[in-house]
């Protein structure tokens, strides 16, 4: 949470699921340096996507987010898009 140097993070294929996505979301709320986050193939569902979407309302630095090959569905995608 107190990161001051890391700008890119690739967590592809870690199967973190919604619980892991929620933990990432909490970190995103306060992080001010991360610009790129790859979360491909992590079994993230709608709940995880919604948690990340909510965190992005507070985060002003993340410019690239890859959620490919997860299970976020239409509702999760809509939440991210808002």
C-alpha cells in the first residue's frame, strides 16, 4: 500500500479469484504510482470486477488495466467502464 516506485505489475495467471481482486482493489484505492496492472487469467468474477471498478473511482494514476480471460461478464465489464 505504501508503494512509491512500482509503476507496472503483472499478476497474470495467479488464480486469485474475487478475494484476491478485492485485496488488489483496496491497494488501488491508496496507490499513487502504479500505472499498469495486468490481471489476466485470474478467475476474477463479477464481484472482483466491481470491487476494482469502485477502487478506480479513487485511483487517478492507473491508465492500463488488463482483465482478459477472467469471468467478469457483462455486469463486471459495465462496472469497469463506468
